[in-house]
């Protein structure tokens, strides 16, 4: 049966969703506002909107500690590198499986702590070989319902393509069904993109209404193999930049 | 001092923010998910995204009862009329002061009930003569913090223009300071538009960081009178359509 979602709620969590129009990317700001330092992190920042994001961090009196990526994006350059040049001490994060470089490389089961809150890392390869989903903690002090930052693994009524960057429709299907659809049904899904103006969904909703992921594995694979998508415009710029978490300009300056 | 926002929380409220890219308009879906009928309303629906909104209403198992407008928009056609043709029984709502026609004309102090939840109507003229702000109820069963749907009265770090549709910078300043900035500081501000990818702010945040509304009244008026904005592209189509809450096609069919 359908689970009805309210809003994620926590006495500690400060949460903001931010949108970058050109690539239709969502960036997420999370902070433990009850902690004296107000430690904060950004999930999937975009280079073009770094100034907006950092000015919000300043206005809210937060201390940014992590710039986190769900995967090596092909459609925009991550803001991680630029953020590191502007806010000393911020550490960039990406999965070890992505083979990209960053200050911290995470694996399934790792916890990313900020104040009393944390994100749990789940391996959800398939869109790319190194895709992970970050899920808020499980416990009475953590936001309820839980929140899953799924990158391009699960989009609202959709999913990321699987035809490049080590993508695999079989692997994506298995990742989503074992790592995301096993979360409580009221878990909020916050994707890396939306192209229709949706901002959030839930596990329960996508299990019922996702037009691709509700199908059996063979049908899913055949859908994904017949999408006939064009080559992404930004990929040749974005992927090399994102493999070093947006530090390409710094490197050329140092050279 | 700064109030730190978490998320609005309620055991009853189902809430979704939806974005229409061409006019950068936010539409809001609210429902009492704990009520057997799951009565729902849409704030500021856009004609172009009605099918998306209604399909979400259906997926979530809600019964849409109201299509509500904060004001007579100049930049897009309201979805109210189209919704009424697609979902029998839905009532359109706008303020009496707007002089537009709709099924229900509301005034300051009116309550719009949906299940056990309600929106309170506050008169916030200035961007247009009939602008209102809808605020979630005050009480233990209502969402906490409160949520204010401010239309174009307060935008995130901005405000609506005041140079047409009976606009008045003096009136807008007074409306915001008497009707919105008097709400609890943790009240969420959900505007009708955002052009930079922000999704939400709070009363406390705008009282500290709004670059226009934090100024004294004379400075505000002088800012507003010197914006030198161009004539809105859609105004000659949108305003007549919105004065009859988007029922223009129905009327021409009936003629
Ligand atoms: Fe991607
Ligand atoms: Fe407007």
C-alpha cells in the first residue's frame, strides 16, 4: 500500500534544496544546526552555482566541511574544486569505485558524520560504475522519514542512462532493488536531477509508479537498451574535470 | 538573532513543491493525508504543468478540492481554469480585492480548510492590488514551523515589482512588514517564483538578508522606482486570462 509522505523532520537538521537550471541539477545543503559549529555539507554542488551556495552557507551561519559527489557527472562540472579554493578546510568526497581523486574516498557502509547527524554510503552502480547513494542515518536523533540522495540511480519517475561511463542496466536494476527499494517506503528520494519540475519523491512512490524500475529485469534492460539518447553535450569537458573533483584549474595554475 | 530552520513537520501534511521552468513559477501541493478523503489543494498552478500536477495528485491518491491563486499573475496563465475542466468539483480561489472572478473570493482573515488543516488569508497588496499570502494554521495540529505562501510579495532575497497592476512600493513595504515579518521567525517562506534556484527561505532569513525589504521605507521606495524593468512579455495574454482564473477557453467555447 501507498505510504503518505509528510516532510523529513528533525530538531537538528537544517536542509535546503537548490536548483541549477542549465543542467537541471539539484544540490543539497545539510547541516546540524543544533551543534555549536553548525557543520554543513553540500551534495552535488555545481561549479556555476558555487557563489550562490556559499553565500547561503554564510547567511545561515554554517561551517561547510564537506563537498560530496554522488558520482562523476557527465552533464556539469562539480563545484567541489571551486569550493575548496574558496573555503579552506572543506574536504571533497566521492566513491573509491569511481576511480576519481578526492580528499576522501568512500565505500559502502562508510558514515559521513556532520555534528550528531550522518550520511550512510550505499553502493548503487549502474548509471556509472562508481555511483553511490547517500542516506541519512537510522535512529531516533536522525531525520524521520529518512532521506536518500540517489544521484542518477533513481530519478523521479525515471533513472539515469546506462550507456556510458561503465554503465550497466543489469547492475542499475540490482542496485536500486537491493539498496534503495529496501529502505522504508516513506524514505524521501532526492535525486541529482529533475527535468519536469518535481523536487522530491519517496521510495514507496517510485516502487509503485516508476515507469522503468517497476518492470521486471528483462523489460528494464530492454527499455534501457532502446533509449537511443544522443551523446551528452558536456561529457568531454565534464568527465575529465570531475575525475579530479573539479580541481582542473588549480592543477593548471600549479603547473 | 538568526533562527535556524529545519523542515516543516506535521503528521497530517503531505507537501510537494513543483517548478515550472519557463516562468520560474513554484506551484505547491498540500493535502491532509491523515483524513479519509485526503483533501488537497494547489497553490498557484500553471496552465502548462496542469497534467503533471494532476498526475501527481492521482498517484498520491488525493482528492483535489481547491486551485488557489496568490494573485493575478502577469507572467503565466493560471492552471485553475484547466484544472476545473479536468477535475469536476474543484473550486478556484482568488482574493476579492483582485477583482478577478473565481468560485470563491477570499478576504483577510478567511480560512481555507482542507481536512483538519487550513490556510489563513493575509492581505499583502503592493505587487498587485489584490495580492494575498496564504499561511498554514496556528495550532498544535498544524505544520510546525508555519509555512507562508507569499506569491510575489516576498521572494527569496527579493520581491515582486510594483510598477503595474495597481502596484505600490509603499503598500508592498507596509504589507510585508505588518503581515509577513510579524510571523514567527522560523516560518518558511515559499514564494511564487525563484530565478536563482532557491526553493525556500524563512521570515528570519529575509528580515536579515533581503536586500530590499531590510531597508527603510524611503530607500525601499527609491529602489523599487528605479528598477527600470522591461514590460513583461506575457502580460497582455496572462492578465486577461487570469482575471477569469484561466477560464478563457471555456468562455469562448460557450460563446
Ligand atoms: Fe550522471
Ligand atoms: Fe506576479
